[in-house]
């Protein structure tokens, strides 16, 4: 994935609409006791009174569209204590924060974002210890941002980027954004073998960590160089299906597929905004973070690490090559776009049964209406879990 990390962006000042487990002072400033949190729906700068006893102040920002999230934590003395940036989410951490009035702010200006903060206790920040393996759990963010318009139009192949048409026979591409997530207790990390994968596929090794930070390696499929994205992908990672829906019979029938197979992953977005159990951003080493600034070869023939930290997800945007299903000559109507992580079963996971997500859509010409998005095999799955967020729960549409 081509990253655009490093942009300094943020929020336009707006009204505070907070949902908080904390109490506010008479001035309206939230008061954070150890273990409490606060959410702000929008705004570029918010204050919070940090009370004694907490071990870590964590502050986050999440933006609704591409690209570049940034956040700062400003101490009671008015000085910036720490800052961080990311692609769609950014989070910073202040260990042993000084009691007093802190400011969480986003430098610059960006509308439509959301912010949050929590004063963690030692118990909140605790991570599993010991020799027991801590496995990742792979899922795919349900497809969103549907369009029949590509980044670069191909004559005679609407919705298809040139490489999609030339390499995969795309005729009419229904495009969307999606990406892999790690909801397990352990890091998801793969190592691509050095001096392989340039001309023919190379070997991939999964690193399985335990609570001490030690890891063992196991074979986990193959990787290859993706010339369009200009980096290396774990092949067979994800599958894409287009299914026609018969609402009356509650039946899905195959209607097309997509070429999406590989990813090169990093911590791009907080998977569940209303939980604070994510690992620290970029705590799982990945050389897929800032690839436009990395010279070709330093993260390929010499070996590559890719990964996603627990509680984080990656996002591949709709305009990128391979992010489509071939709609071809299908008529207007209702369809399901279904995606499955680790479709070939190469990765050892904490739960192998929850890798599938979907979007239930209605197509009318070039207009696409999303009826439902969720985790499961489709709208008729009795065990489905609906997603009202871009990623998982609540807020963005």
C-alpha cells in the first residue's frame, strides 16, 4: 500500500459533544480519574483535568477520510509533551502524567474527526505474560466507499484502473475500500525471506510471540513483488466475491470476483474506537509504514517485516489497483460483496471462524447504496455482527 503518512493535518474548531465516563468541573472541563475516559465528537483542541494516580495518559484522533491524522498532548505547563501521526488514526502515550490541566489537540485544521483520551491504570496497561503463545486474529474491515469511478479511467472498461484491465481482465469494476485487522491478543507479523520474491514467489514466515516478547517462526505461505503497488505482498491473504441476492428466497448466487490477494500491512486505523485495549501504535514492527520514502530493495530482496498490532487495522483505499470486484454485465439489483482474510489458511490465528466480512448493497446504474455492512457471510447469516462505523462500531457513515 502506498502510504501518505507524514502529512500534518487535523480538525477545524467545532462544538464539543462528549460521551464520557468522567466527571466535568464547573467550567465544563472533563475530570479524568484513573481508569476513566472521555470522547469528543469533534474539535481541534480539548482540555481535560488529569487527577493523580494514573500510570498512562493516552490520547487519540481518528479522521473520517484520507489522509493524515496528527495529535499532540500538551502538559499543564503549556509545553508539548508528545506528538504522533498516522494515516487515519494517531495515538500518543504519556507515562506517569503530571496531575493538572492537559490539552489534547490536533495541529493545523481538519473537519469531521473525533478525539478521545483515557487515564490508564497499571491494570489497564497490563499485557499477558509468560510462555503461552499470543496469537493474532485476522479479520477484514467490511468493504465501504463503493464507486464505479476509478482513480484513472480505462477506455471501454468503466471502473477499472489500467492495470486492473490489463492484468486481470476487469470490464466494469465496482470499487471499494477495505483492509485487514488484527483483533487477537498477539501481534500479527510476517517475515519475507531475503533474496526471494522478486521474480518468483518467496517464502513467508509467521512470527508467533509469547508474553515475554520471544517468538518462534513457522512457514505461512508465499510472497511476491507487486509491481503496481511497488512493494511486496503476502499472496493469498484475502479473497473477494460478488454475490447476487434474491431477497425473497434469501439466497446468494455467485456473480463475480475480484483479484485482491495480497497486502503489505501496518497500523493505519484503530479497529474499535470505543475500546482502549489496543496495543501501542506501531508496536509491531512493519516495514510497510512509509514505503514511498523507502528506497526500493531495502525492504524487499534484503527481507521484509510486515505486521499489524493488536487492536489495529490497515486500509487499502478504493482507488488502488486490485480493490474491486468485476461487475461486468450484471444487471441492477441487490448484491453482496464478501471478503475473507487468510483465505488459504496460512496464518495461525486465535480464531479461524471469523475471517469473513461483507457489504450488502443495491446497484442502480452507477449509483451504489449500502444497505448493510457487517462481519459474517452475508445479510442472512444468523450470527452476523453489523458494522455502523467505517471500521467496526459507531460514528462514521
